C-alpha cells in the first residue's frame, strides 16, 4: 500500500488516519471541502485538494493524476442532533454525495474502498454486545444516511466489480500522542469533547441527559476507542483488503463499556478538579448501552490495541483541548 486517497482528511478521524499512514511511509492525498473540516489538521506531508467529493470532473482529474491503491472515505456530517433537525441535508451529504464520489472512483478503476460508518446503525441493542450481523435499527437520520451508503456498497460491489471494508465505529475519542491532531468542533455534542471543554473552563457545566437508565449508575454506557488505535485499524484493514481482495464489515471498539458517570469521575482525577454536572431529561431515542463485539475483527486481522485505557483516552483529549486555546 503505497498511495492512499482520503476524503475528509481535515476532520478529526481522517486527519489522525492521514498522520498514521504518513508515519508508515504511505503517500496520502486528501480531498476536503472544509465545510466542517479544519485546515490546521491537514498534515503538511500530504497532498491536499480543496474539493467537494461530488465534483465529478475534479475528482476524476485527481484520480487520473495519481496511482492510488485504495480510497478511504471519511467525508460527511456526523452530528446526531443536527441530523434530526436537518435530515435532508444529512441524506444529501452522506448518501447522495457519497454515492456520486464512489461512482467516480469506480469509473476510474479505483475499486478498493474503506468506508467510515457508525455503531449507531444498530440502535438500541438490548444491553448486549452488538455483532456485525445484528439487526440494524437506526434511530436518527445520521445513522440512516450511513446505512444507505453501506447498502449501496453491498448491493453494487459485484455488479461494479469493487471490494470494500465497512468499519462501524463506536465512540471515538482522544488525540494523537504528539498532539498533531484531535477534535476541533464548534458547538460540539461529542461527550468527551464537551467534558474537556468544561474541565478547561470553556464551559461552565457538564450536562448528562438522563440518569434513570437501567444501568449500574443510571447513566448510558458507551464503548470508547482511542482515535490512534482506530487509525491503525484503518491501516491494517487496508492492507487486508489489498492482499485478500475480500469485502468485510467490522466493528471498531474495545468491547468494554463505561458509564458517563464513570467517565466524569475519571476526568476529575485527571484534571484534579471536580467537574460540575447537571442532570437533564433523557433525549428521545438515546441509546442506553452501546458495546461492540470485536470477535470477527480479531478473527480476520491480527491486532492488539495500544491505547486501551480510559485514563489515556481522556488525558490525551484533555491535553489537546488545552492546546486548542492556541489554535484558531
């Protein structure tokens, strides 16, 4: 794997993956329209194209002008609350534009794709670890838009002769250990991002939506994965796809859940201050427990996480948030 085309490389996960690939000697080309991305996150060693993924003419020129081995598709909108307010916008950006981009790739013989999807496609999974073959029960427009593009890949792969790996992320958090990249977002709804903003004095209180769930402390439970481990997963799955030429769907998590209160208490110990919290009402359709079953991934790919520690995840996120005061 020498050359990778990556969409959404000015975003949180895309930029972390780009850095990881560059560290391993890959050539990385990035397409991003900077609608939600931040140019400060784009690695200097990458080749950057300011371009919308639905611009068929420009994307064709980019593909023809390079010899890409694989494409990693991260570009899209990711805020669940926003998707509920603007479902058509999410369908347009995540599905319609995504389909146009992928078709442009396939027409130009770029036929290996790693697709960035989400664990929210499973919806509420009755407190069990969710497997890739679980019934999909999306409960918001964001998840629905991701499923639509997943289904497009699955249904058309044989007809259009391409191979794919769909990666369903659980809760991605943390920052690059060298603080080259982390989450930059105005009015973020990311749990750990918001928690870090409170810990650094950028917000006054941390709001927990609901404390009457049927969990050990009444707050929702999530499976958190460090963004650098997720970056390595992309690297390894890309190598697997190129070597084996087989389409797969994999969960990306650690297979362990933490409640929101546990996360807050751990942040208290890291920041050495008590995070002020307020409890609000449960949000409609919020998932109670979301934990990944990762047996399938380990069956096919040899991988051992390096950052499987809630403390490390929170510490890197906290250090990044402090650094953000100096990034405009």
